[in-house]
């Protein structure tokens, strides 16, 4: 019984970390697009696959592209810092989430150009 609960916790933390990472990453694109005068047509967060933000009329695409990775890393790190400073329980979950965000956004910047992303 305990083993099943552990497996469920691990699977749910991994899945929530993946979807949370995509949401925060796309939030960075959306905020940057709106701040630089772009229009956000839609944000796609699929159950399977990678997220995408569709923007039109973008005057500064470089800022918008980089904002996804920057916000996608800084926001989770700031939340974890506050969580840790307040000594709230289960900080290991936030630490794992930050690791996922750092790893995936780093891979996005490193390898995204090879497949047309980033």
C-alpha cells in the first residue's frame, strides 16, 4: 500500500512539474509579447508534446523568445526561495520543480535551434 502511494506521488510530481514548467515558460513569452507590443493569438499546452505560444505583430521577437526561458527559470527559483525562507514543508518538491525548469529550459536554449524552436 505504501509503495503504491510513493509511486503515485512520484508520477504526479513529475507530471505536474512538466506541465508547470510549460505554463511558466509560456507565461514568459506572453508577458514579453504583450510588453513589447505583440498580440498573443493563442497559447497551447497539450497533454502530450510541447507547449507553444502563437504571437502576431511582434516588433521584438528576440526579447519574446528569450523571455520564455528566463521567466521559466527565474519564477520557479523565486517561489522556491520564498518557500524555503518561510520554512514551509515539502520544499523538496519545489526543489525538484526548479531542477526540471532549469534542465528543460537549458535544453531548450541549447538544442531548440536545431529543430526550429527557440
